């Protein structure tokens, strides 16, 4: 069974499979988790590009935020004979590389979105045979950019107490982000990291973790989070503790519409914007190029495609009142 098929999008074209620009090309989108708002926005981008291109149909599969589930899905998709191309938001960017071989053996090109596939998470360059392109943001650069802005906020505070709210320390990509955070913050003697919490990309878990941290450190100055969902949990914890969230430097990452509004309203200090719909559009474009034998752009840094930011404060958003974000988290 090909995992959990959550939705099907089909566009113009009646011929199934295979070669030629007139044949309908069938794409499997292996979402990290299909119910996740960010992954849904990537899929929206795929659908937008399908409407433009025609002759493509796409199926979304639910990776359930489980690396083994997604590994099995990739092997099943490659063996099924039903698909001509694959787009993946990897759950485990390292282990999934072994399953890419099955797609390569079947002649099915793969495009990675958000994070690269392979052992080196510091590069967006495809590093596994069969992966033709990566569409995402440089993980370490984005994390360093967030941490540098926290350090600027802390410049006149001694000590400046910081809570790090990371997704999953067991995930290689979050380990890379966490190390980038510490590389920046540890260079400043006035900054004290008082807690490192796992938010699991979940508002409720982040709320509980931040509540526990605030019991020991109610005088926290900044909360540095790699995901908007987590920052919302931290905001709720501050409010429930009777702390004005705007008095704490709150920052997230993702560019969710709710996060953009929180920065615009002065509740959060900043956000690192991501553009999942744009990522989905470019991922499908490069995959169709590969399936059609046309030139492929192997690296697309979505930060460079940003219409604003990617790091934004209230002042920058006020200068662009029409920007709302590309997804809801």
C-alpha cells in the first residue's frame, strides 16, 4: 500500500505516464506530514504550478513525521510503476538517502524541498544520485541570522537570559540549527542560555515546555525558536504566567500568517520568513524539467526569492502592509 493518500490533484491531459511533453506526468509528493500547515502550503504551490503547466497530476502522501514511514513510502512509490517523479519534504534527511536509490533504479527523478537529502545538511547542492534539485533555505545561515538578531537585542543586557526552543534535537537538521544558535550566542559573554527546550513543532508541547522553564527562569529576556508553532506556545506560556509577551524578545521561523501578524502587532520582535508555496512551485517546475529532459536548476535558495525579508521586524512589515505570509500554522 502506498502510504496514506490524502488528496489527489489532476490537471489537463488524458494520457497517463511516460515520455513526451504531451503525456500526463504523475508526481508523488511525500509530505513530512500531510496535515501540517507548512507541508500543505508546499502542496498548494505544486497545485498552482500544475494549473500553469497542465499535463501533470500529483498525489500527496502522509509521512506522519516518521522517517521510517517515509522511507517505506519512497520505496513503494518507486516500485509501483505509477509515478514519473517524486517531491519530498524529508523527515530524516540522512536515512532517506538510501531509499532514493530505488527511485533512481526506476528512472524516477527526485526533488528535495525545505532540507537537502544526504549527510551534509550545510549545502543545498544535490549530493545523492537520483536527487536532481533541492529547493529550500540554508539551514545554518537561517539559524545564525535569527541568533544574531537575538544577540543584537541582548547587547545592553548583562546578563541576557535566553531560552532556546528547538524542534527535535534527535533530528539532524535541528541539531544543525541548534549548533548554529550556540555558535553565535556563546560568543557573547553577557548571554546566558538558561534552557534548551524541545517544542516538536507543536504549540501545546511548546506551551508546556516553556511553562516549566518559566518556573525556574521567570525573568527570561528572549526566546529563540526555530518554528512559529513553537513560538506561539511560548507566547501563551508567557501570557499565562502574567508576563507581557512583547516585553520578551520573541522570534520564530516559518513566516506563518499568524506569525506575520504577531510581528506586525508588536507582540513578537521578529520572524524568519519562509515561503512554502513558492518552494512547491519551483520544486514542481524543476521536476517537470527533469522528467521532460530539459535543463534543471539543481539549487534554488528560496531566501533569494523572498519578496520581503527573509528576516522581518515590525518596521519592515509596516513598510509592506500588503504582505501576509503564505501559510497558516
